[in-house]
């Protein structure tokens, strides 16, 4: 399996969020767990630009899709999950 094109830290930077490990951990702790039926891009804590980015990257199976999926899993289970 290939490594994702982009890192989780790079995704957080792209989304305009704190991208250091502590910032990522804090974001996951604050916003997880997501309900199973909720699409990641529909979560209340994203702004419109973030929602559009997440939705587009996932729908287009673009370069960021794999790391967006990683974020989705983390927000459903928490960082350690």
C-alpha cells in the first residue's frame, strides 16, 4: 500500500487549522466522535470553504482523499482508535 500523497498535518494546514500534533489531538478530542450517519463534510464545525474542500476531494477521489478518509476515521473513533 502506498503512503498518502499528503500528510495529516498538511491536511490540517490546508484546512487552516493548527497542524502540530498537539493541535491535531485537541481538534480530534474536541470534535469526536461523529455520528455514523453524518458525512464528514456536513459536520457543524467546518466553515463553508472547508466543507467544499472535504466534499470535493472525497467525491473526486483526489490527491487529498486518502488523508481526508483518515481524518474521518479519527473523528469517528478518536485519535487512539
